[in-house]
């Protein structure tokens, strides 16, 4: 059995071996296709995690990260199987255990914090009852004591008014709150190992930092080992003692995080680091290097003046003001970013810019047209000039349509365009977004996430718009695919003189692609200026908090 040399023991001159909490040795996993042929997806993976240690498992989608984590906790899909190797928990090999036997250690010895809290929580059960379920299954505590323990756990993870929150349902909580509920359930029995599978990837940077701080506090208090499954090298840099890099189900390299990030030996790791804005962006901003603005004197493609957006709040209640007095302009051919946490008013502003809702006050002038002065017909024609690219292309693309039909559809909604010209336009755009013509007959489900987002961009460009509004358009992508999409957007901007309004919560991406930025909080614009001005000399405390929370800013040290 492999042991781990503890640093304190070595320093004292009496080296001792500590049994790892988790040790994988030559783990191999395969999935069966519909013909029951098994395809190997994990190849001889070996790693270990000591008590109190944090290990990051990084790589792109399809690299095998989540499959490795699922194998550890015994939650492989029905067509998955472990082909070989061992999974030792505190020295005991659990690789061959039955599901019934594994259920005795899930929650008690190993806990999982999944990526999507919305789909992980039962919508028809209160959040308190879901946390209590772990205690009911694994302890003999009386009901009153279980419920008291639930309140203590919710308070421990930073949920205010736990008595009220425990009686609420998942839809009544924010994303950050829901993730805290899952953490409360995961730590209820003080497990020896927590697996966090992209547990913060969908959260705003400030909420992400609070969640990661919480996990770190719990690790320090109880000696819990943590396996971080993530594609975010910034998170690994900040939080992990060691990092394991996976590609195609094979380990490319592993070691202390600082050494892996500072002196990568694998070409794949070097590419991941080069593509990660949270790792590569910080030095350029610190040095004052920013994207050069286009020539001064350009006219504005977008002007927003004192924008107000209100929504009815119910009978006898004052209207809810989601956007309050936002003002900014976007010179033609430049990129303006709007950043802030969920609920800050970013997406509401984007929808107003796209003409999906009429402003309650103020003015939006795009390509010289004041949206408030347009009737229904004028607004429809206006949408030829402005197109919106959404966050999730899988839900924004019609799954029943072929890629060719998806891209050409906007042409059918306006003036009649002959089929030959439509086909030529579709093929031209597919080439512009670097996709092969062989995809034209396929459906969205047959494409990767990055390919789907390229299709969404091609669809947005088919009407030759002057302005693209990109609402979290790269936030769901791995760093390598994200880097490719950002490079594509910059290339298209140069070629077509496009103007972008880029909605995002990721400030690392902002400093890579944007020229100017507005920072929003609770519907108000708290800061606005060039990216270099705002990042190097933030004036508002909220902006400073956002910048401080960017993963990778803490930097792992030797």
C-alpha cells in the first residue's frame, strides 16, 4: 500500500507514512455503445489524496474528469463499468463494491457537490428536508435533533435565517444559496473526502470565492480531503495543493500546483495555461497593457442614456426597478462589456438593447435609431441590425432543425431570398466560423459545445448585423474552446467592423476581449470606463471586490 510522507513528520526528523484518504491505481473505465461494445475512456489513472489535501483534476470536456469522479463514488452511468485498477478509500479497495454497499459510505465517508444545484435539488421537497435526508439515512438521531442539526448546518454554510430557508423550496433560492444547501448536505456527516465536480463553474466570481472559502474552511477544520474537478485553472491555482491534468482519459502530468502551472512539461498543459484568461490575463493588466482602442473620432454604434427598466410587482405594490439610470456608449468596431453578479441588471439591459422589451425610461440609440420611437414594424426591421447570441447554444438552437436550416432561418423571416443565395450565405458563414460543410446536414445534438456556439454566431451574422449582443456567450465553455471562440469574435470584429456588447460575470474574459466596461450592481452602474482604467484603478468598492475575486489572482506559491 502506498503511503504519503507528512511534511511535519519529515521536518521533525521522524518520517511517517500516512495512508491516503483516496488512492487510485491504474484505474480504467469504459462505456458501452448501443451495440454493447465497450470503449475505454479512462486509461490507467493513478493519483492519491492525503487527509486535508486539495487535489485539482483539470482538463477539457471529454477528458475524463467527471467519469473519474463518478467511478470513485460509484455513480457511473448504467452503460459504464470499471475495467481494471483499484479505488482505495483509507486503504480499502471499493472498486468492486455493490451499489448497496457503496450507499453505506456515500455521504458518510465520501460526499459529492455536483455542478448544477438546480437539477440536483428536488423541486417538490423543502431544502431543509433534503439536508435532513442524509442524517436520516446514516444516523439514529431523533427527528427533533436532526432538524436542529439541519439548522446548524445551514447556518454553518452561511445561509441567513436558516429556520425560514429550511422551509423553502429550491426555486426560492439564488444559485449561490442552492449551492450552499448542497454543501450543507455534503458535510452533514463530516466525510473524509469531498468531491466537488465543477461545483462553482456556474456561479458569479464573488459567490464562487465565498463557496471556495467555505470549502477551504471546512477542510482546515476537519482535515477533509478535497478532489476539485474543474476546467478552471484559476481555481486550481488558487485552491489546490496538487494538480492532475487529464486529456483523453490519460494523465498528462501531475504534481504540486505551482510547479505544474509554472513549469508544465506536457504540450497539452501548456496549451491549457495559454488559453486560460484567469492565468494569462493578470500580468498584462498589472503591467498596464490593454487592447488598443480603434481610431478616435469614430461614431457610436450604441448609445444608452439614463436607461430605466421597471417590471410590475403585483397589485398594490410599487414596480420593481431592475435597471436604474444606466449610461454608456460603444464606438463602432469596439467591444463594451457589462459585468456584475446575477441580479445586477446585465441581462435585462441586454434584452432592452435587443429590442425585446421597451424601456421604462431613457433612450437606446443603435445605428442612429432611437428604439423608443420605433413602432412594431420598425422594431422588426431594426433587428436586422442587432442580433443576440445566448449563453447556452444547446437550448437556443432548435434541436429539430439541421445546422443549414438553423443558420438560414433568419433570412426567411425578412425579405425573400432565393435558395441559391441562401445556400451560398450559409456556406460562407460556416467557413467564417471555421466549421466544415459536412456539419450542414447534422443536428445540434451531434455537435460539441464549441461547435454549437459557432453555429449560433453564424446564425446571428447571417443578416449582416452591425451590433452583436453576447449574453454570457462563452461562460459555459472550457478554457480552450472559450479561447477559440474569443479569437473568432475578435477576427470577425476586425473583418466586418462589428460592434459588441458583451454581457458576462467573468472579469478575466473582460480584460481579454473588451475595450470599455460598465460595472453593474443592483441595477445601477457603479463604474464605467476603459478596461485598463477600471482594472488598474477601480473607484468603487464593489468593483474592487469583483477584481479581487477573479480566480488565479491569489496564485499558488511553492
